[in-house]
């Protein structure tokens, strides 16, 4: 996680001066003058989280400059390859963005469908507390 948090924290060092320069050149135009420093803040939050996370977990094979590819072999997580729930969430996002352009009532339908899709995806493999 060392390289990840450095990458994001170096982004803060980049975006803050760029936001200041942009603000001066544009006469403090509201959208960019606020947006670029907010990007710096978001990148800083991600970098800070990765820094805290890197202190809590053991070094990964990717963090070792002398590491071999075989050290990263094995299971990396549990993924559901045949899940239809991401398609439902994508359709909900499409409806939400269409609703912003065409009519807010469509966005509400998209938000409701998104909640249903997210709950379905999270609990896809859940069979109850004491299931065997």
C-alpha cells in the first residue's frame, strides 16, 4: 500500500497549486476555483486512508521490490461471476442520469431501483445468520 498512498498524497501537492494558479488566472471563476481544491481534498482523503490502511496490514508482495509474481498467487477475494445485480445497478444509474435531463420523476425511479439492486448485490450469497 506504500506506493498507493504516496501516489494519492502527491496528487494533493499537484492539485493545490494548480487550483491556486487557475483561480488567479481565471479571476476566481467559481466552478474551477472551488472544484480543483476539492479534488485535492478528495485525493488527500483517499491517500490518508491508504496510509492508515498500510500501517494496519502486512506488506503485500506488490510492495516488495524483490518480490516474485508467484508470491501473489492464490485467492484474491470472492467474486460472483454470474451475478445480474451489477446490470440492475447500471440500469438504475442510467435512469437516474436520464431523470436529471428529462424529468426528476425518472430519477426517483432510478434511485429506488438502485437501492433494490445494491441490496440484492450485497446480500446475494446471504442465506441467513445460521445457514449451512
